C-alpha cells in the first residue's frame, strides 16, 4: 500500500504538470530583491503615465547607464550602447553584441501608451457657470470607470511658431485635480437600468475644470457670455502662455491622478494606473541595462499606439524596427534579411489574471494566475485564433529552456474563454518581419481600468525572464 502510494507520487511528479506558486519557488533573498525592484518600478510608473513621459524617464535611465543617442546611419561598434527616441513617443534602446549580428538579434518589445481620455481639438466649453474640457477616449476603456475619480492633465501644447511646452496639472502636492461627475443614486434609476456599456456615452466624459467667472478689477464678474471659460483660459494663459487656438495643436489627456500604491495587508501587490504595459516595459528596459555581458545584440523597443492598433509612425507597424536592423547590418557588414530570420523576439504585454470574482469568463486550466510567474502565450487573438502570431513549438521550446536554465517561474495562458472575447498585441507585426516572436507578460487584475493590480513577484519573474533572454 505504502509502496504503491510512493510510486504514484513519483509517477505524478515525473509525468504530470502542476502550476506552481511563486512562494513555493522563490528564495527569501529574492522576495526581498523583488520588493526593492517593485519600488523602483512604482516610481517609474508614476513618472511614465504617457508615452512621452515614459520615453523621457527611460532615456534618463539609459543615459545613466552609458547609452548614447543614435541616428539611423550612424557607425556602431561591438559593446556599444545606443538609443533612438522616435518623435519623443517611442524608444529603441540597443546594445551591440560581440557575436556576428547575422546570427540574430534578441528583441524585447513592450508598449508605453495606456488607455486614457484625450482632449478634443476644441475641448473648452462652459455650461451653467461650470467650465469643462471635452474628451475623446483613447484605447479600450470601460466608460463607467472614469467618472468620480481624481484626474490629472498631462501632455504637450505646440504654440504658434513651433514652441512645444509641457503641461502637467494634478500630480504635485497641492495641485488641483479634475473630475467627471456622475448622477446621484437618488436620480440614477433610469441610468441604472441601462446596460453597462450604454449607461455612459463617450460624449458624456467631460472634465470639470472650474466654476468661477473672470472678475473685473473691482472684483465683480465681467459682463457678457463665457465668463467661466474666459477665466479658465486666463489661468492657463498665465501658467503656460497658451491661447484657446493652441488646443488645436496640442496632445493633452486626462489620466488618473496620484501615485502607485501597495495593495493588501501583505503589500504583495501594486495598484496603479498604466501597468498595461509599463509593467512589461520596465523589466524589458532594466534587463537590457543590467545584462551588460551579453554576446548578443539586444534591442528593447518601447512602442506607442498599441492600444489603438499600433498604426502610425510611432506604433509597432512603423518601418522603424526593420530600418534600424537594416542600418545596423549595413554598418556591421551583415545581411539584414538573414539577421531578421535568425532573430528572436519576446513581445511583452500584460495578460488577464484569473479573477475568482468573475470566474465565468475564464477557462481556469488555461488562465494566468496571480503569483504563478511570468505568462507566456503561444498565441493571442480571438475566435479561431484570428489576428494573432502563433509561435512555433520549437521557438517556445527555446524560450522554455532559457527559463529553466535561469530558474524563471513561468506559466502559459490564454486571455479568457475562447468565445468570450480576446485581444491582440504587437507580436504579429514583429513576426510578420520574419522574426520568431512569442507573447510574454505580467498577469493583471482589472486590466484597462484606471486602477489596475499586479503582483510584485510576477513583476520580478518577468524581469528575470528578460535577463534570461538577454543572456
Ligand atoms: Mn497592452
Ligand atoms: Mn492594453
């Protein structure tokens, strides 16, 4: 009897797969290191709410690590560390390896844009003594998430003549914040009877920015219409030197105000705006910086516009990655097509963490669990695997061996039940360039909400995964 049980146990261990929890595999020193790493990440996240801010703080980190600006066509040398910021909104950081580049480059790609409320080009209006800014949401939001939370204004305004100024209101101590109002429950009966996706309209997401009119020298409100609007414009003009027509040449957006915070009595999670996808961008970038000894040429791409389909000059569908590899090959005397065909990519994006409160949309056996490590997704897409990069068994096998070698805790997952929905990443655009690519990332609770949740230990395993990949 006892022998049989032992045999069954041994067979079970040998033949069956069991998903592990990171607390079963991680050493105590690593848990501590993960906590420190998470603190650095939280600071990065607070300073990188928009893609422009993410590029800026990432460039600062790269410069500190000895990376220098690069332009297409520049000479490069083995061991050299370079970065190319594309229009201030996307970033390519790379280190030239000692081995022949035509053996392939290692690419990690994440995105640094997050769902938010962009301002329209004519945003400012006044209604019954209150001043508002009209918004046009960017990316996949659930509109009901955005009313009644403190919002900050971030972005840039290009003035007549070409000067571009930075706007940031709502993040510094003592700054005012803005809000989208909602109905009181006492009058919300009809609204409450509507389906969730119909109860709030895009045109209803207007930002309340003030409620006082412009005053004359004697302290009384000026005569005429639009007195509040005029006062809002006066304040903006005093602070930033802008006039109303400058909104037409601006990129301003409302994002959730405030810092990332620890979640839970055990503080093992982080709640914040913008984990998707800075929670992958940060490990990809820091792994590049921390893996100086790699023989491979490693490129870290931080892309813009993923949340709206990766189109445009700063999105992953832009020609720049291919151009960059082409230019590097040219100056290093290698064949670019061969180099791409030998290259490998980790497309780093978040995955949906299994949420027991919403178990009905998940397929538990193939869902990402919090604290079970970095998630590898062979394919994403929707329905019959439409619109996806489906990585080959051989390539996934290579990545698996790297993770095993370096004790990276990883799991595999699909995003929800097959017919429930789905989603894509930048993976297919890179794979289309004849580069082996697979999706990898951190499980997120409440993905795309103004306040998303991740586990610090999953974040750390993702960092370890990128370190293994850079080796
Ligand atoms: Mn994403
Ligand atoms: Mn997303």
